[in-house]
């Protein structure tokens, strides 16, 4: 049975090898599609090692020796593929190497199920396979859960009350952490530390995209500094994000934050009509950025309770 399965695994393994260097994911694609794509590293190496374990070289070797070969082979081949991907314009990703190694171990473990082993041994191998599958697909599973929470809690965009909300936020010259010390609504908020620089951003990337049936965008921002701080709020739709250097295509407005909590309400009509020569596509909102213009020292803001209302 394993021999047949190993032959069947050759085709998907070849296809996934090709996609390592030929296929690509657009930066505007849904993050679940992105994570599913990245999970291909796990499945590729699981297939390759599963096939390798059923070749003649492995049949007469002790299980420990085969495992060492598989582990070293996964590390070496994983490093090699990451280096080769640099040639086709991709970056070296340590997360991909991690998935390669976990996938290699998973393929080896799966190959041991049912091969002259006791029930307890098969159960142990099966349990280990499930554990490795969870480890290999960890980021995909986290993103899937948070995507479910995003849809479930809409029109709340982010209130930091559910696990894994940090996966929705991108650090660009900022550092983020969930905190309970300063909150406006509920038990948690997002602490954003703006590092000195030109235009550090805190970006909410993953949220409800279709804003057509709402009238206002709400948010609460706590300024922990003495005096007034400037903050620029930018809203991109998919088209303006593709033309990110054209500042006329997006909503872009500066706000003055007094010390303490600032409850900001923005009309979605204003957001829609703000671009100079176009209207923002309210059915395809891409991101909200919170930009501090040119801080010379580190500064801290707290964000909470981002939501849409009628």
C-alpha cells in the first residue's frame, strides 16, 4: 500500500517543486490564500521524504539511520531551495525552512505507519503525524481562526478582545503588543510604540473589506505623551494600494491628539470622496494606517475599539 501511495505522491511533489520557482502570490491576495500557499512547503517536503523512505536505499537501513538522513536532507534541500529562490526574485524565509523540516519529519513518520509495527507503535506514529501537521500548518490554522473571528465580530474591525488579532496588524517602524493597562472598551487594547524615523506606520491590514452599508468609522486613540501629538490616518482601497506612491488616490487626513483618550469618528462619505480625481471603492477597502510624522524620539499610543456604524 505504501509503495502505491509513494508513486501517487510523485506528481503533486513535482508540481509543488515547480511552484516554488514559477508561481507567486499577489501582495493584495487574501491572507488565507497566502498562508495556504506557504503551507505548500510543508506538503512538498512531506511528499518528498515519504517517497524517499520507500526507495531501495532505505529498505535495509535501521530506522534511526533513515531518520538522520531524512532530517539532514530536509535541512540541506530546504536551504538550497531558499537560496535558489533568491535567483528568481524571492526572499530567504526562515519560516519556509521551518515548514520544510517539519514536513520532512512528518513524511518520515507517516511512512512508518503500518510497517510491521505494533498497534501502540502505529498509534504513536499516527499521533505524532497529527502533531506535526498542526505544527506545520500552525500559521494557517491561526489565520483561519482569526479570519473566522473577523467575520463573526463585524462590523467591529479590531477591538483586541480575541486571540491572534496581532496577525491583522503590520509593524512598519513600530512595535505592537496587546495590553490590559490602558483600555477604552473591553479588557484589552493595542499598545503601539512609534520608533524615531520618517513615517512609522501601524497598519490594520485584515478586516471587513466591504464598507458600503455603513456611515461612520469609529476609533479610540490614547495619547500617553504630554501635549498634543499629530497622527495621520490613511485608508487605502485595493486600487490605491496598488499605486501606493500616488498619494492623491487615498484617504489621507491629519488629526491632533490631546493627552488621554481621543474618540474619533470619520464619515465614510468623507473617506470615499477624499481622493482628488476618483472615489475610494468602499466595497474593497484594503487597509487603515496610523502614521506618526517624523517622530524624533520614541512615542507611544494606544488603539482600541475600531468599528463601523450606520
